[in-house]
């Protein structure tokens, strides 16, 4: 009986195992079929895309290229041709023998070190990139080979790339490696790369950046590039704007040196060649031969082009036939250029101006210099200059957020303040002090003594830096004591300080858009159409400052215009802002806003540390002189343009438009078809009624009792001798000192 039971159990066990065996066999069969189907699909895809290979030739791409066009936005949304992106015309196709081996080695070293061993797809690189992405929990590394990058450029497919598109590119890359030699692939790739500053292709880049160093090199300038030059260009491929020697010299130098390091690690150059190349200077800005641009506002459109390349790829941007509607208003642009030319024509200093629409974050006007062909460096977007007292609103807001009342009083006197960063000695201009004064009044007259105590002792440099960053300053803010007065280790650009003041104009909200170049950034284009692209900008808002704090700060800053150092900026209605002047009068600012626009104006010499001690009618150039007057002239004309558009639209059928070209509500007509008897008035603010008109009131004289204190240098310096009629005296101590005196 027991034996029978055991036999039954063994029999049942075997019987129960058969279904499990069948299930495993079915699973393996299905898995095999799935793999076979996948292989068949991939094989079929490779065979299908093989027919696309002839279309990847640079000659074909060159013939089929269509220039993209940028448009300005006027009243009623009317668009006017602003610029043509002519990258394709500037491209010069070359053969492999016309490209220096230094270039080929540099590009392979930084872009695809296994280029000569893989078959179009680098599986090791993919595994490495996936690991880095997982480790850092973000997209940290790319894994595209040079072959894949070339296919991507040639197909003009860098926008909304689907998984299928990526698989197609990988399949094409694999097929391409079977038909073309490595040298042909590398050459075709280098003919399609965009290197910034209008240089499309390696030969164009060689002429633009280094033609001056190789006189008579045309038509084969790419053939004579040296290791340092080749490394610079190879490093720029990843991001022409971020590693541009024009826009970001320090970043370009670091990137070039990284390329040289990789070249040595891969035994493509010797250690001595690397050391020699690292000591080579970058190409001077004034020697870079930027191709002539077809543009009515070249500083602005060159900046927009970089953004389009970053977002859509160089193929789409330059050869995709896109239509791009920008935020620029040509009438406002002309008003900005005229305001600067009228005040500074023939005097010496240059100026930069940025005007931003408060409601949309769109850049409506931009002056980055006086001659783009001679000096393509954009002072508005790339010129990092010391802000002086124009930085003080960040200290003010940090104080208000901490609960320090605008009416709280302080003693304005010589001080040596102790803190975690060392002693900070502060002196006012010509030893003139206000005695006991409130924080609000100290803002109006720009008192360094009071602001140093508030910023360094009560608020702290960390809080001031945080506020500046939240409001829109992207440059890394130093934490030295003098930073609370605007004495930074690295300056800021007119663009970013204008963007940060716009946050005040919007009652503490950062206004940006879905097509902005970075989170919270300014908007430069609102619509992109063509080549299967149809993108529309959506306005985005984010509160970073409490509304009551922003309104308090705005009311205080309006007193700078009505009765303080910015009186020359009065426009006959509400305006708020801040002047700024740096030590030895090297930089002068006025940054301010009304209800429509926020505008930053910088005046100085582009080459750097050159004082402006006599350029303003024999007196120093301070924030309350040329900058405030240029701001005034531009804003008065901007308001006239706005009102004239109201007049025209009221007589037509399109409806009134604001400065953004977006229709705004119209007040009901009082009696049937009868038009309103008065022009529409802009919004009013309480306690903001400065007098003024079309002419700028005289700027404050140096002997007046409310001079603005120039920002101190970020590092201790000996006290300079004040120039006749006013100038800077300085102090030092610990990590920084406050120097003095702006008229």
C-alpha cells in the first residue's frame, strides 16, 4: 500500500511538471520569435533607409538649403522682415585634404574618441552615458557618434526627435559606415558644423576666427590650423555660444584646454605641444572677421541666432527655411539707437541698452554696440561690468524681506564693520554724511555708509546674493563684503540686470516664456514656423518676491527719480529706478521702469578699465548723467510711439495695441460712434507724480548734498586722489572697502 502511494506521488509530480515545461517552452519560443521580429524590423529599417544615403551629401544639402527669416513685431501684430540667416551662403565646402590633421584629431578626441573603431554606433559610449545619467539623475552625457551627428545635421532633425527618428538615425549611421570611408564621413561632418559668429563649416570657421593669423591662407585656411586653433574650434562644436571666444572667453579657454588634454591622453599630441598650445592666446575680438549680416538690428539678431541653433540645430536654423517672429519692435529699436547717438555722438564712451516688455518678458529693443561689423561683441548680453549702486535694490529687498522697515533710521558716518568675512571699512564721498537717516532716504541719495551696515551687518551677503539670483541675475555673485554695495568680483550684463528689475515692475513676479533660452529668461521670439515646426510662446510667471515687498521697494526707488540721484530720468509720469557708478567712473548705469517697459542703460568704454572723468561737460560720467538722460530720451519717445499707435488704431479697425503688439481692451465709446475726447492714460500709482516733460532736467551737480556713492572695488585698494570737481576716494579693510563719490 505504501509502495503504491509513493508511485502515485511520483507519477503526480511528473504529471504536474509537464504543463510547467510546456509553459517555459512556449515562453522561449515567443521570446525567440520576438527577437527574430526585432532583428527583422531593424534589418528592414536599415534596408529601407539605405535609399536615403545619397541625400546626405553636403553638396545636396547645400543646394536644398533655404534661408530662415527673422521678423520684427510691430503694432497690431504686424511683422516686418528684420534679418535673413545666411549661414548657408557663408559655408565653404572643402575636401579631406583641405582640412588640417590637427582639426581631425581634435574633433575626434573631444567628440568621438572611438570614431575609427566603431561601426557608426558606439555601444560602449551608450552604456557609459546611461550609467552617468543614472548616477547623476539627469542627462549628463551624450552618446552620439560623429557619424550619428552628421546624419542628424544632414537630416535637419534636431527638434522633437522621436524614438523612431533616433533609431532611424542609428540605422543610417550603420549603413553609412558600410558605404563611406571614415575620412569622407569626418569631412562631410566638418562641412555641416556651425561654429558660431556666422561661421558654417570648418573652412568658414578657419577664416572667421584665424584668417588674421594666416594671411593669404584662402582658399585653404582650414588646412593650416595649428593645434591650439584646432582645439578651440573643436571645443565649440558642443555649444558655439557657451564656448565662444567672443561671448565667453574664459569658458572658451577652459574648453580648448580640455580638448588639448584629451588629445594628449589619446597620444594625438605630445605633452610639450599641449603646454605650448595652452599658453596660446585666444583670437582677439577685434580680429575675428564676422561675415556681414543682413539685419536691421545685428546685435539682437546674432543673439537670437545662437538661441535658435541651440533649440533647433544649425541645420534647421540656417537652412530649414524657418519663419521666426521676434519680439523686437523696430520703432523702439530706432528710438534706442537715436537716444544713444544724440547723447554720446563723438564724445568717446559707448553705451548698451536693453528694453524689456513688463507684461511678456519680451526684448523690445537692444543696443549692443555702435558698429557690429567692427565690434561684434554684444555689450548688452555679454558685457559683464560692475553695477555699482544699481545693485543696491537687491540689498534693499533682502532687508525688507527680513522685516527691516523703510523708516528705520541709521547713522550715516565713517564706519568699520566687523563680520564673518572680515572688517569692512566704509567712507562716503568727500566725507559728507547725512547723520541720522532712514533706509528709504539712504536709497534716494545712495548712501554707502547706511547700505553697508544694512547689507553686511543686518542682512548678510548670502541673502543679498539669493535675492539677486531669484530676481534674474545669472552671473555668479561673489560674497565679499563690498557686494552689498555693488562691488562684485565679476560684473553683470545690462540684459540680466534689466530682467531682474522687471521683476519689481511685475510686483515680484518673474515673467518669462516657453520659448525663452532658459528658465525665467527673457523672450526673444514668440513663433517659429516651417520644416515641420510650429512653436508658439506661452507666457510664464513665477512669484519670487512677496508683492508687498516689491511694492515697497518700487515706491522707494521712485524717489530716486523724483528727488534723488536719478532726477534726469524724469518723464512726466510714474518711473522708478536706480543709478549706479563704479570706482574711478569706469562704469555708469541707470536701470528703471515705468508701467510698460523696464530699461537698463550702461555707459563706459568697451575695452574696460578706462575712467570717464571729464566726458560729461568736463565733469565725470555718473549714473545720473548720460545713462539717466539716455533712459529719459528713450522712454519719452517710447511713450510717444505708444500714444501715436493708439491714435492711429482708434481711427482704424484693428483696435488699440500696447507696445507688445497684442490687442488690449478698448474703453466703450461714450456716444454711439463718437470717439473718446481724451487719449488713454496709463496706469497711475499713488505718490508718484514727478514733474517733467520732453526735455531732461539738468543732472545733479557734483556739489549737491545728495551724491551717489560709487560702488567699491571688490578687493582692497589704496585710496585714490579725487579728481578736480569730484571723484572717488576709497577705503579698505578686511575683505573689501567702500569708496565714494558719484555726483
